[in-house]
């Protein structure tokens, strides 16, 4: 045995023999049996095992190929005793240097790394099933359920929790974990019926597309002529609009979304959604705003906009029209209409909802935190704009 820089090195015992001693001890053999099997003296076996702090008897467990094996952990230990770098050890066991670095740092560092202890820890962490975060933290689970019932999306819930509780791990959760708790049967943390609180009201993801055909509207001013300030959302007062259509196309609700703040206003259309009725509802609604917050409206090419010229004369607000089959040109409104389907499902009669109901739904949407607003709510952001011009 030799000593160099305070680290014990065993030059007389070959590495493969030392590995055999460690494997035999890990399998539960006594030191005498290990010594007999490898034709070594018992003191030599004891001398090899002593720096390891004793040997833990491991259960029968075969890790997957993507994880370090006991043999590789033993080679890491040998490499550390020889003073090799992580890169050199990684090359010897066919792993990435970062894998070796993480393994050593997680198990005592270079001076205290123990292969059997590390293997035992890996075995313990790999056991399944593990308790999920929602089952482990009842307060977090209750908060998630409450926010789902408020019709917040999982991402809104996750980001809002982070904003409110910071680095408190007991009150943080990813949006994917919430989705899995709703989608994966047998997890049990969230009731399956809470999936109806999601925007899509579905318990699994599903891609869906649609195409709409529009008629020609006279005297349209196209979106290409819309001011640059509306495009970059830097100046408030530019809106996007559309209709939410009810059962058999006989009822509708008008929607207006401010592009900078995502603030929503809903148009009550109890008597139908013809061009005069939509124009009248839009005029009454838009005139409730300060002049600096009614600069323009972007709409698709629906026939309900046939009286857009008269609307502009009455209010001074220019309407710009999207290109055909280009819903992304008014993406904020498209997203909002999707959210509104949580309150007004497809195939239902929308004429039964009064103005009070529409105002309540708008308040609910405007009270949701938004990623585009750095997880603030549209109401908070819109109120700031109003205060600055008050």
C-alpha cells in the first residue's frame, strides 16, 4: 500500500481483483468467502473494503441500460482513487463526463464516493410507484382544484403559483403534471370530472382544424393598411372582434379583445346577429371607452360587417379586415373565443344569456393570469392604461 497526497492507493492489488472483492461483498458474501473465492487473504479483503465505509447488502435489482450499473460505479471509485479526471473515467466506462460528475457530486464527492451506497440510493429512487406531488401536498392539491373550477388553464395555475409562492417547492407544480393528473387514469389526485373545466372540456388532447367561407364585403380596408402601432401591440386601443355562434347559427355573442392587454368585452345580441344588430351593439359598447382606447378594430370577412362604414362614421373607429382563411391575423380573438367555449359550449342557444351573464363571464376571463402579460391579469393591465390617461 502507498500513500500520496493523503489518498490511499493499492498498487499491489489489480483493479479487476479489487472490483471482484467489492462485487462479492455487495452480493452478501462474508470477507472470508470473498477471500477464498479470489485466493486472497482476509486482511487484504478487509483493507480493500475498509475505505468504502462498509458494504450494504443490495436487493436483486437490474437497472436499465440508460442508468449506471454497479460495475460502472465501482470503476468510477477506482478511477477516483487513481486521481483520474471525470473525463478520463467517463471514457473508460463509456459515459458522458457530465454523467460521472453528477453521479459523484450526488453521492459524497470525490473524497467520499461509495459505489454500493450510490447503487443503493439509485435503487431506492427508482422504486415505483412514487407518491405524486398532488397526493403529497394537500394544500397544493386544493389550490389546483379551486383554480380549475375557476376555469383557469393548467399553465395559468402553474405560473400564478410560481408568482405567488416563489421558490416554495410545496406550492409549485408544472402544467404538464396537472394535465397528467386529469388525463391519466388511475392517478387519482384530481377528479376526472375536473377535465370539464379545461378549455376544450376533453380528457385528452385532440387536434382539430376548421375552414370558413366568407362573402365579399364592400369598401373593405384590409389588414395590410393597419397602422404599425397596432401590429406590435405597443399602443393600447386596437381591438380584434368576431362572433361566437350558437346552435344552428341562429344566435350569437359578439366578442372584442384589446390587443395589448387582452381585455375582453362581450356584445349582447338577443335579437339576432345581422349587420344592423351587430353594428348597433358594437357602437354602444365601444362608446363606453375613452377615445384614446378606441383606435381600430380588426375583424374577419363575415357578413355581419356589411355596415362597417356607417360604424366608422358613428364612432370614428376604423375597421380593418383580415385576409380570407387567415384566423391567425386576429389570434388574440381566436384564442379568446376558444376560452369562451368553456362558458358557452358549442351547440347551445346563446340567446338565453342576458347582459348580466355576459358581464360575469367577461370579468372571469379578465381575471385570469396570462403568460403574455407576465402572468398578470387583463383587468390589472387594462386598469393601468386607463389610470394613465385618466
